[in-house]
């Protein structure tokens, strides 16, 4: 038999956590950590490649105690980029990653925090290192 007080304390804990963060989860606990928004259909394969690099799906984690996997979605709908960005912020994604012609040529991504307006250009591997740092330091 499970005592129901455990469920009550869990509900109170989640309520306090939600109230403390105002519904904007920190990166390490967020169910929506990042979204990749390709500008057009020709950017979708590179978007998938970036998601694989960030999640290190083609690398072996042999001998490692912690496996870093992140919640990354690719929004390739036929909406305008502005609409997809606005909806991503509304849905609560922590990071928004955009991929256009410049990023495809330079093999980088334009990434920004949902609370910021200006993106920075970094490589997918640097993005992975940023996400690992955020997760390890509970930011």
C-alpha cells in the first residue's frame, strides 16, 4: 500500500517549483529544451544533422557514466519563420536555434535564449558543450 501523503507532498513540491520559475523551467528540467527552425526546406537535412550532433547520436558513449540527451524538436512547418519563433517562445522552449543560408555555408547555427532577441553564431558542437554545461550546473 502506498500512503497518499507522498502524492500530496509531490504535488506541493511541483506547485512550488512552477510558482518559483513562473512556468519557465530551467534548462536542466525543461521538457522543451530547444527547437531548431530551418528557414526553408533545403535547410531541413542540416537541421537534422545539427540535432544529431547536439545529441551525439552518431558517437559512442562507451565508458561514460552520464549520457547527455537533450529534448530538441525541429519545426519545419510551412509557416513563416517569425510565426514559428513566436510560437516557440509561447510554448516555452528555452533555446531557439535557427538555420538559414549563412549558417548552412558556415556550418554553424544561430542560437538564442527565448528571453533574448539577438542570436549568436556557434557550431553545433559548441551548442552541445553549452547544453552540457547548463545541465551539469543546474542552470
